[in-house]
C-alpha cells in the first residue's frame, strides 16, 4: 500500500531521529535484530519519545486519525444507553486509553441526562501529556462533574462493580509479526541497513513464538505463501490484568478487527499492520518512529478466548452499526436533529451517523465485544 505522506517538520524529524537512535542502540545490543513486538513497543511507548508518550496531537482533525467519539456525540450517547444496567446500585466506569477525553465527557453528560451517573468515572492513562489533554477536555465540557472523575496509573486493585470501557485500545498492543514459508515459521524482526534505516529481517522462530503460533493457527489454512501476519501474545495477560478486580459487571471492547477465520484468510496474507500519520493510512511501521501510530487489527475470537481464560463470558459480539442501532441510534439522531442549531449542524450529524454505520466506513470494520463477570 503506497501512500504519499506529508513531510514532517524539522522539529518532528529531530524528534523521530532521537527515538530512532534509541531503537538502533537496542538493536545493536540485541545482536543486529530486534523482534517487531519490541520495536512496536518502543515506537509507541518509549518514555518521552514514543508516539503515545510524546506531546503531539494524535486525535481529531488536527491529529493523525479520528476515533468514533471524536466524530461527535452519537457513539457516546448510544454507549451510555447500553451501560445503564451496569450503573445501578453505585456502579462505576473505568475507561482504558481515554484519548482526548471526548468519550468520557460525552458519556458523563449523557448519563447525567439519563439520571444514571456512575459513582465514579476513572481513566487509566499513563501518559502525562494525554492526562493534561483529558483534564482540559473534561474541565471545558463537564466541570460540574469533576468530583466523580479520577485518573489511574494502573488497573484498580480493590474490587469494583460496573463497566470497563476500551475504545480502540487493543489494536495498539504490541504484536509478534511472523512469516509462514515452505521452510516453516519465522519471526519478523527489525534491523538497520547501511544508511541507518530500519528494515525487515526474518529469524528462526524461537519456542515462545512457535508455541503461540501452534495454539491459535492451523498452518494448513495459511495461503498463499509466504504468509505474513501477526499474533498478540500480550492479549491474555493484559486482559487478565485489566479485568482482575472487576468482581461484577462487564468489559466493553470496541475496535477494528475480524473473526479468527477472516483474520488469517488468504485476502490478508500480507498481515493487518496499519499506520496512521496525518489522516493517511499505510502499512509501513518502520518509518517515522514516534510520529505515526502503529496498530494491528484485532482477532475477536482470540479476545473471546482471553476473556474466558480470565473468568469472563462473551455476552455480545456484533458490528458497530448493529450495536448503535440496538442502543438507541434512532432516538439519539432524532434528539440531535431537533437540537441542531442550523442546516449545517443537521448535515454534520447525518454525516456522523453515516461514518459510524456504513459498511464501507466504520459500521462493519469496527466490532463490539462485551465480556461479562
């Protein structure tokens, strides 16, 4: 997938080079090749330099991509209706990866309108920069509700009840990249060429990758060869950690992805890695480290298995369009249409709904899975 990308500024180039130097040093210490999962972790989360750790605008029109909550209020208002049963008797909400804070603000305002405010709304966010942005959003949008809001550095330890919400979070978990060839399984890793550029390398798959591959994939189903794709070994331990203290309630995951059979279909023999830079999507994660988002589509069957291993059951799995329709989309649209200030606002609302629900947009590419305990 070749895409013409905007030229970074001199300052952005310098920032990216600082992160690239850090990654090159780690590659040298590793003997010349670094597993892609570690490269992805550094590119996204290296302190002060990684994409999610540095102070660039990531969400919305001024950033690199737009999430459903950034489009407007429709997604959050429908989600609020879906969460109502979990908020009875003092239920709480814990949001993972809260982005700009747009989802939290709109959820709280809609739940207030519905008379169902959570006892607490906690945001798990490790990035100081993103926390500052979230605070600004929440202070501007719902300052009167700040006494219910708190930030977490790690998943809650004490038992709690309510709803865990994760919108476009799992796609940013570092993944192992692999190649299945006639000769067998290989790990895709990152090296450095003579010009200092990052390049793909393949090395023999070590036992951990072999075991992860054997657990979830039938090699005979992978064609054509070479078949390139990804596995997310972090999914099981991550899910167990973030849901461990949820003693009663549900965990809501919204992301782009496929069922297992679709994920490893012939049509995706080059993998699902996607990068986002200034609203251009492409598939080269080895350029612009620290300046672009790197994601992998979610295997929702793997998510279901991880949930079951963590003691949860699958309560729902549907497309985003079906989810929104089932949770008051008509009512939300009618209310928003009646409240719109002018024809331009009504047109924008209609476009928002189209973006969220049409098959060629987010309607079928995004899925919603609910795990319950």
